[in-house]
């Protein structure tokens, strides 16, 4: 029975199949920012504090923001 529960916990493995992210949380002020689909090397601005970031993705597909 615990194996079945374990399988259910692993179900959200399709996170990478959703396509590019359409939102980000600002590393400077933690504000949530909706945006156009993000691509590697895009530049985005926080709609609240105005900080600018370069969008980068790790080899695993995880979003990273580098302040510019």
C-alpha cells in the first residue's frame, strides 16, 4: 500500500512538459510577475521594484535569474 502512495507523490514529473514559464518571482523583492513565455537570455524587469534580470535555464531546465 505504501508503494502506491509513493507512486502518487512522484506523479508531477511532467513539470518540464508545460512549456516555457510565463511568470517569475523577483529575487530582489519576492513579488510575483506574470510575463510572456520566457526564453534563455531574455531580459525581464520586475513590475514592482524595477530590478532587471537576465533569464537563464540550467541544463535541467530550471529557471535562474541573474541581476543585470
